[in-house]
C-alpha cells in the first residue's frame, strides 16, 4: 500500500493537476472573503466561481503531459481534447444550469411572497464565465510548467 501512495505522489503530471486544483479552490475562498467580507469554507470544495478549478485541473494535466510526453504525442492529444470538453461543459451546460437555477429561485421567491409556499433555494453557482475559465487555464498552465 505504501508503494501505491509513493507512486501516486511521484507522478508529476498528477501532482501538477492536483496543485492547480487546490490553488484554484483556495483562491475561491480568498476571492469570496474579498468580495463578501466573510469566510465561507464551502467554497473550498464547491463548484463554480472564480477561478475554475476544473479548468485549472485539466489544463495543468494537459500542459504537463505535453511537456513530459511531447506536444505531438497521442497522450497529449487525448488530454488536450479532454481539457477542451471539460472547459466547454463548464462554460456551456453548467453555466446554463446555474442561470436557470437563478431564474427559478426568483420565481420561487415571488410565489413565496404572495402565498404560503416554502421555497427550497436551488444552487446557482454551478458553471463558469469565460473569465473564470481563463483564470483557471492560467493556473493550470502555471502548475503544468513548474512541476516537473
């Protein structure tokens, strides 16, 4: 079992991706403190928000794979396509879902104010704006380049 964890920790590609993800998640907490003036540790594991940790994770993976296996390798092509799908999903489907949740929450609040209805607020912070994805990409490229 010890060899397993040593092997995982010595995997530089995985380490770059994990450090990029962790950095993005910590930045979400710090940005939330700067924006709202309060600590919200749920942002440490939450989806959505600035920067995109999903993007940081997959871009660090693709960057480090490109460095270690070659930019013309099949494994880099696979990881780059994977990163593109994740970023598209974060900006497209997940963002649309968050916008729909926001509209539904407004409808529920309107209904609640007029009737005896107990609303359950939907999670709105699911997807990412293009700026959040760009910030995640920068973090990913950074960790993909520095961890070797």
